[in-house]
């Protein structure tokens, strides 16, 4: 029995709001645009401050390059560059796919984070397995919470804000301690976090999946190899953000010795968007209409200039690019996330990749999500990793894809030609356009596959961890040039220009 009858009193109003986001989104937009009136960002966008919802959605989406000069104004001392509410902090992105960006925060955006944490904690209580709370601790495994100062403005990672706000909400029930969370050196922070946690009653983990796996390895080492589920008998929930959990779930469950409940929190440095709030969400995320204004552009339309849609105008089965307006003054900001709508009432979505995470050799449009599904199926027929792989246009032949995958820990022989054939068959099953273009090798040729030794992508992950911020495993590269520019990919680069080793049969 859980606390659901009691927490329902607080949660049900939010569920009604989630079911019909129209009024919430319109009211939030009005509040944001009023704050922007007369500000440098409003002048740059041509905003009056009293635009209707339909007028506002006609504003062209922008990327970070548009806002970079306004951020420089903040750094130069203009705290009101993004509106009447002053910028009080700058959040720094990891720079995984480019230079780090600095995102403005004001009091309203920090309040958004506070309300989000409260909502997640309420739903955790509502769906708990016991009537009374067990008073276990949340363990946050994130980037350093330390901040630096640019003039009078503190600059740091959103993880630092999450740690601080969560400490406020659950004082005494959050690990690591503020002192350990602020340690800059990754290895030292993990060692000290594990040492603290092993003495505590941990029930919930939160973090980037790759960070969680690294932490649990260290905790297991310090525990003398003991199953961590025995060290922490109440540990049964993992909340994650930043990347998909699939590549690390098996390792996490192996180290804990038990199945865990995993829930995704859809958040970034820019803002907060949603969470897995339902009991059996299965990766489906509820978007939260009171966090920021969300617009959507059809990701499958041939032209990018189509009308932006509101949350209540989305269609099941369609994919959309997410465009946001935040309380801190980012207006019509292109997040480059692609969401697939799985249900409209209530609105549920899945993360389907990133804008640009596609290969288009001949109109077939191989997306990141299709590539992931292809490798999951391929791993069932060959001992290769379903999550550690890279695909790109083959530099030696413009009519085929090149796939790099990593073998699993096994002595079983692997037939590379069979792996390539399996990838070809599974992708054709998933992507009808690819299947049509592969028929009789008319347009596309069978893919080239390279099976790397187990652990081959470790250097890529280590290079990512060496950066400040979170590491994200990119699966789809637009070209060999982009792969060569990526730190830690030397083992793949060495195979880029190899001649064809085998030629599988034509698809008919």
C-alpha cells in the first residue's frame, strides 16, 4: 500500500493541467512576454510584449548564435538583457557537440526547477511501494556543482542547481554532501561520493547514465565486490537524464544485483520539459506545460518553414522538433530535439533523436532512433553491443553506410559479413524507404560493417568524461570528417578508408 490517497490531493490538480495544457501555455506566454517588454532581447526579436499566441508562433525559431551577443551583454554587466527580471546566473552546457553555451537564469527559471523537483518527489511518494516513506536518501551522480564567476554572475552546470535545490527540498536526505558535490576532479568526486554513500541508507539514484555506471563500479570496488543491492537494500529506483539509459542498464543492474525502476527526467541546461510520471511509462514522457512554452515543427515535412504547432495540436505517430520559450527570456529557441508523439490524451512523447542525427544518402533518411532499433535487433543474432555503435556514410563508397560496432565480452566467433547482412535486413524491415532503395542494389548497396574489440569505445567515453559536463554517446555522424574531428574515435578512424572486405548478396 502506498501514500497515493494522500498525495493525490497534491498531484491530481497537476494531472488535470497536463490533460489540457491550453490555458496554462497561453497564460505562461503572456507572463513571459510581459517580462520581455522593452528589453534588448525583445527589440532584437521585434516583440511588442502583447502578442497573441497565434502572433507569437509566427516568430522564426532561433538557435544559440542569435542569443550569444545578448549573453555577452550580461557578462558585460547588463543583467536586464533578457527582460525586467534580472539574470542572476548562467548555466553552462557540456559542449559535447560543439562549444559550451551559456544559458540565462532568472528567479522565474529557478522557481521552475524548484517546482519540478517538488513534482517528481510527490509522484515518487504517490507510486511508492510502501504505505509509510522509508526515509532513504537520494544520491545525485552529476557533474561538479561548483561555480565560477564571470564578473558578478555565477556560472555553472545545471547539476549544481539541481543539487542545491534538491538539498533545499530534502535537506539531510541528499548525497553527496555539498562539499563533495563541489569537487572539481571527476575521479576524486566519485571516490568520495562512494565513500559517503556506503555509510548511508540510499534508496534512489539520479544522474547521467554513464555517470551512474562509473559511480557504481567505484562503490562496488570500495565495498569489496559486494552486490550493492545488499549494501543498499532499499535501492530500487533510478532517475536519469541527459542520455538514454539502455546502454548502461545491464551494467547498473549487474552491480546492484537487482532489477530497478528507471524513470527519465527530460531536462537540459536550457529548461525543463517533462518526466516519466506514470507507473508503467515505458519511456513515455509527459510534457509539463507550466515549465516553458513549447512549440513544435513537423520533423518529417520536406520544408522546414511549416507552421509551428501548439501542444494541443500534435498528432499521434508524428515526429516534431521542439522549440521553446523559457521564463528566462530564450524565445522560440530551437532545442534540436525530435519527439515522437505516442499518445495525445494525455500527451505522451518519446525522444526520437536530434535534428541532424540523420544520414540521407538517397532520400532514405536513416535516423538515430532507426539505427538504435537496428542494432538492438542485430545484437540478438550476433554477439555485438546493441548500444555501443556508430554509423556514417561510407567514405569509400557514397552508396552505402558504414557501421562500427563493439563485440560483447565473449569468446564466440563473429562473422563480420553476417553482422553486415543482419544490419541490412533489420534496417530494411524498419525503414521501407531503405528497403526500396536496396532492391537489387538499384540505388543503395549493402552496408559495410566493422566489429571492434570489446571496450573499443572506452577511449571515446573517457574523452567525453574529460570534458566538463556530461558525456553523450553520438551514434550518427554526417560524414567521416566529423568522425575524425571527434576525440577518442581513433580506432574507428583507422578503418575509415579500408577497401571492401566482403560483398554480401543483393537484396531482392
